[in-house]
């Protein structure tokens, strides 16, 4: 249990698992009054707050789960008032904006937690431990694939307004690739069908190849498929002494874009890590710098799409 006061901004599909996790932790939850929020407040016993300013003033932590294009303004407003921030991936629309958020949080002395939930999935976390322990030797090749029914909300399809399959869906596995194999030297990308201006039309698939500084290569694919397509994620890690495989096949879950939990609730695990780190004054499993780097990889992938060739990988960010 905790006496933490949490303010949620956003009432879309990712809201229920965040709310359930905060309630399990014992937080007192308020939610900003926007479309869909009143129903969530009534269902879960949350306090409905009419304005963002009032919400920020009433809480200790602001949990941002609104559309990507809104993340920067909300995060900066919360940080300016001394509030800790939890922010759903991606941290911001661009790496420059993400770095601005990190800088503001550092200068204000508040905590910033980019919520990259896949790092808290049991199977992925166990694979990371085995890789770090050298069980399969040095990594040589990594493949990731993430498939789900295309979202029903229009903003997801506008790459210039915070959407796009690479920015919204593939970012999970771009983050995983760096988590497992380290910094990236070169990035190349393809997308089928290509965007029409800034707009993508489902079904759509994207593939990104990351050439790591270590010499390992990650091949990452994401698919927004037809309605009703069940969620499926897979990772295969090949090393000099063996291989590891993570596959969600057989997990139970809905046909929406939320990944199903495997053995433990990863949303609860990630928010519990944030709460514990806050008390213990330690880093969370995902750091602010990790959040910036994930967005920088997205930026590089879109730059590669625009150029039709490979582009340099982003430099590893410094700082918290």
C-alpha cells in the first residue's frame, strides 16, 4: 500500500491496465476529464478533475497515457510544478523533444519514468538475464516481430502527428534490440505500403535493420493487420554458443493492441518498480536516457525511410 496520489491524463485503450496497476499498488487516482474518462472514473472509483492545472496541483505523480503529440506539453507542465512523471512510450514525438523533457526533469529534481512495458514482461526479462550471463555467448543476430490488429483511432496513422507503425508499435522492439545488443551504428528501414505524405493506410508492415556497434544485427518487423488479428510478439536471439526464443503464442489476451500478460502483470511490475525506486532513490529498469534513445531510433528509422538508404545510428544519450 502507498499514500501516493496519481493523476492520469488519457483515457484510451492503455488506461485500464495502468489504472488496475495503480489500484493494486494502493494509489489514490485522479483522472483528467476528457472523452472516456468519466466512464473510467465511475467504473474504478476515480476522482474526475476538470482541468490539467487542477490535476497537477492535486497529485504527486502525473501518468501520461494520452496521444504522443501531447506528451511534451503535459510532461513539461507537470515537471514545472515539481511533479514526478510517468510517460507511456514514446516519451515524445522527436528525440529533441524527449531530451527537453529529460533536461527539465533533471533541472527540477523530479523523477521521469518512460513506461517501456516490454522490459517488464517476464519472458523478455529472463532472456535479458541469460544474455547478460553469457548463456548463449556473444550476440550475432536478433529478430523481432510484433503483429496486432490496426488501431481504430485516426491519429495513429499520421506519422507527423505522433502516429506511424514504427513510432507507435515497433518502438517496443527497437528498445528491446538496444537493451539486448547495445548501441547502434547504422539504421535502414522499409515500409509497405509507404506513407502517402504523412499518412499510412493499414494493413501496413515496416521492417528496420539495426547494425549494432558490437557487430550484431537486429532485424525488427511490425505489422498493423486486419481487424480481429490477435496480438503476437516474437524474439529470437542467436549467439555464438546458442539461441533463445521468446514467443507470445499461447498467451491469452484480447484482439486489440495491448499485449497480453504472461506470468505476471507487466504493467503492475513496471509501476511497482517506479514506486520502489522513488522510495529507495534508485534508478528504474528503464531510465530517462533509455526513453530518449528509443525515440532517437524511431527518428533514424524514419530518416532511413525518407532517404531510401542506411543512416547513422543515434549516439547513446548521456544523463539520467
